[in-house]
C-alpha cells in the first residue's frame, strides 16, 4: 500500500479542525487507513488502494474533515468552461487512444505546493495508474503553451525535444536508452512503431506519455499560475476519474478549475465533469450486511460523514470517488462512519463443530503442490472485459456483462482464467525468464438452473513463459498434479483458437472433459506483446473435486 507523509499543520488547515494528538491518532485509525506515525510536524499513513482520492494531503484532509464532523456532506466544485481545445488524432488509436484534460487557474505555488502536486502525480501513477501503464499524467505551465493541443502518434525519431531535467535535445528513441525515465518506463512502448506525443499549436512537444515531459513546456515553477493537466491511457472513464481526483485536490489548494473541449474524430466531449453520480440506497441491504437496524436519517448522517450527499433515498457520489460500484461499498462507508469500535460481538445461538470446507482443503493442497514445482501463485480479479478475455486471446467466449459497470475495464465476469495470467506475463515482460505462475479462481457462465442464472466454478490455471518452454514442460506439471491426487486422466488432441494447432489437447477424467492444455498461439502472444513461448493449462477444479469425491 502507498504511504503518504503529510505536513501536520497543512493537514489541520485543510481539515478545518485541530485535534489533540491522541484523538487525532484514534480518528485516523478508524477512517479506514493504516496509521504509522503522528508527531508534532508530520503524519505518516498508509492509504488503501481503493481510495486513490486520499493520496494527497488535500484529499486525505477532505475525507477526515467529513469524518470528524467539521464539514460533512457533498463538496461542490465549480467548473468554468474555458473553450480551449484538445484534438485527438486518429494515429494514436493503436498506441494510447484516449485523454482527459483540464486547466486550473489562479494557483499560487511555493516550493511546498509544487512538491504536493508532484506527489499527487507520482502516487496516482504508481497506484491508480498501475505504474503509468493504465494512466499517465502530465502537468504543465499553461503560460508556455499555445492551444489547441494535439495528441497524436509519430515516428520516435521525429519527436525531438529536451526531456525534463536532461542536458540537451534528443529524439524519443534515444530517451528510452539515455534518460532515467525512459529506461524505467520504456517497456510500456515496447513493439510500438510510433510513440504518442502531445504538441501545442506551435508544434512544441509537451510530452511523450507515459515516459517524460518536455523540460521547456513541462516543468512548473513558483512563477506558474495556470496549469494544463492531461491524463492519457486506454479507458476514458478511468482517465476522467483520475483527472477528477487531481483537479479536486487543486481546487482545495485554491485553484479555479476550467474545462476543455476534446475532439476525437466525430466524437466530442468536455472534461472534467465534477457533477456527482447517484446511486439508490438500499437501507435493508445495508442493515443486513452490517447487522444493524439503522433508520434512513441515521444512514443519511453516516453517508454525509463520509462526504456523500443524500436526497430522495439516493446517495450523491463525489466525482473523485473511484471505488463506489455497489451497495456493499456504501455499506462499508456507513460502517466506518458508524464506528467499528461500536459494533458489539454476538455469539451464535447454534452450536457447531468447525471443519474446513473440502473444496478449500483441495485447493490448498494444489497450491502447495505447484509452489513445490517452483510456480508463483497469483491473485487475479473476477471482473474483466471483452478485450482481455476474447480479442487478445483470439477467442469467442460468452461473457456475463454487468448491468451498471462504472468502468469498461471491469464490465464483465470472466469465463476463463488463462487471460488473467497472460495479462500478468504481459505486464512483467521486462523481468527475467523463465516465469512460472499459477492461480486458482472463480469463473462464471450463464446457467438458468441456478437462482442467479449464473454458475460459478473454481479453475486452476498455470503458465510457463521462457525461450525453451513447450507442450512437454507444461504437460509434466499437469501429470504431476494428477499423480499427486491419485486421479487417472486421458489426453486427446483437439483444437482451440488460443493455442497452436497440433499442440493443444483436451483433458478428461472418468470421461468428463475438465481441462485444456497446450502452447499459446503466436498471434495471442503478439497481442500481449510477449516475445517468448508460453505453455499453459486450465482445469475445472470444482468438477475435478466432485469426481474425486465420488470415488
């Protein structure tokens, strides 16, 4: 988890209330963060990944101020329309296709505030931006820029500028080889013939995202009063949310937020939009989850303590909150405001003898077997998207779509697990090989025989990535598993569009197909920018456990 170190006096000024040290420690600990230290000058606290809006002193103080009752309810942010334009050129579609932008005026920078802005940017890069892969953020002195701004893709040799804190002008290819940021983040542009670049109306380079800003147009100073902010990446809604987090913090610093008009081919949109979203509050659901009996006024009070608005049985979600998707998220915030220390322990009235669930014990045994084979276990998400599950895997899978998804990154339930491991390999291709990883997780498919019309199964998936890996190596791992659990299996050649023809097989136990195994197709490897062979298998653990139990 990211750790933030904030100036206590600055924090108390933003929070609007000064508490004794003991009380301050107590309230911070119950806000849903992990407090490390509070002294007279500094507060050091770990922020959980689901609250990127609290990664700045402004955002953390905003949440704390509501929590302690200094300033509760929804904060209103005025956005003025600047009329300034950003143009997305079609050339960037295959590189880094989207951007969300804003102008913030009337800033009064000193050395401390410049550090705060840089800290917001870097903390969001590391967490919400997944080390710049998902979101790259650029902040620029607006007085050095002439609009309209163009976001396009160009040959790296044609992008010549002086990168931030570098002695001379070089081209974008040389930046990857010579600049520290290029060496660290260059892998994000692996395999790209053209690089994304922001240029202003004078053709001046602003930055090459996600690598580095220009030293000339991309460095703010104490003389800077107006700034231009851009967030670039692959999912527009994620970029908009990240931009909202930044401009809300800058608004708290005294800045005036101004929107920009963005043209993307035939589409036009304006960012930022700081109007709150709404979600209907299910009071019965919240009480059931928390084991409480709260009335509507009490829930309204607790939601306002967490920075929400409340009207007509609906919660108004602040535009900077990226973590509110379901009623359970509202329930969690109600629990925080109610106070975890106020929950009373209860002893169940039913006497039972505890026993580990059989499937869980089976999964644990499998995990131990694969750890013994030198595989690393990964924890992967149930939520995904069509791009990762189907297009990149060269597969046509029926995915269950969420009814009200907040982000297109997570708008479907996964149908198989190998894509989750391929994503990990794709994100770690700059690390040495061989890479051997496995995961055990749920998959989902439509089945009208279930009350929810969705059937859940546990799957085991394992992959090996190296220059020498092949079908034989992954088959040895599969055979070892079946020997260890004393289960006989049959393997027959089959076809699957994600695997190489002639090097893929169907695995069955007692005549029931439960697995695929094979070498991943070169086109799939190319889709993930993986340059070494990958062998993989995936087994339905739920069905395998049922077969073994019958024996």
